[in-house]
C-alpha cells in the first residue's frame, strides 16, 4: 500500500542534543513538507521541498534543518538551536500542482527531557 | 501567516445530529481543503473544493464555498461517535504550501 511513514513515533531529546526525524513516502510525490503542531493549535510550516536537492524555509525554520537527497525521503533535524522543540511533528507529501490534497504521516511526538 | 480560521473552536453534539463548521480566509484562493485529525494522529484529507465550485459532496460531508464572503462551511450529517476529531480548513496561498487554521474540535456524544 502506498503511504507516508514517519519514525520514530515518540522521541526524547536531551538539552543540547540534535535529533533527526525520518519521513519516507512511496507515493511518487514530488513535494514534501514538515509541519509542527503545538497542543490545541494548528499546523505551522517548518520546511518544504518541491523537488529533489531543493528545499525552502517555512514560517518557523529557525533551529531546524532538512535534506532532500532522494525523492522518497525528507528527514528533519531538530538542532540544539531550537529552544522549544517539544511538539508534534507532521510530515506530508503531495503531487505537483496546488489542486491536490496532502497525504500525512502519523506524526512524531518529540519531548525534551 | 494565518489564512484560514475555523469557527467555532469547539462543538459538542449528540449522535445523529448534524455538525456545521465554518472557515473564513483572507486572500484569493485556488482551492480550499478540509482535513480531519483524530487525537494524536496525522491529518486525513477529506475534501477539496476549487474556487470555481460552490458546493461539493462526499458521503455524509457537504462543503460549500462562498468566494465573495471568503468563507467555507463543512457540514457532517447524521454524525457518529467516530466523527469525534478536530477539523481543519487549509488553503494554498499562491504557489506556497497549505496554510492551516487552528481547527474546530468536534465531540459527538453517543
């Protein structure tokens, strides 16, 4: 079955540590996205990529980094520069053009310990 | 950069009743999309309505779009306990990714 897989489901980060969240899709989608969701809030865009080897900053990119070396994969690194990383992180993908819905992964819940 | 804003923030109804959620947005759009999110899960795409459409149906869902008022509504008919979730509207702003509202939390009581 085609879909988008995020791992791990839960992640704990110590102060000053970098952690990487995985996002893989087998939908042959060109575009991929990372959103952050805080409790009771909507989604805020961190980074997005519309083609391999290219990506753009979203509204809250500071303290995060991404790579897009393969069409299927769009990992997100939460760096030590991100001072308040505890949140629910959602990865999504879609086909080319704006008239397509997004397919979301099941999310990664990151907690600072 | 907030584009869509849902109303009400929370809604509680009895099973079998209809649920109506509204979304207002600020700028011109190509389309408007509705998503559902069960607690602790990812979002699921429900329906996309294009700017030249006024109404769209999918099963028990009915979406309307009024571009003159920059608003949309999502109606869920004959609601079930399984419809309990948060519902978000989202629009692409130009060629940028989807911008989501804060959502409406729907509780359907059996």
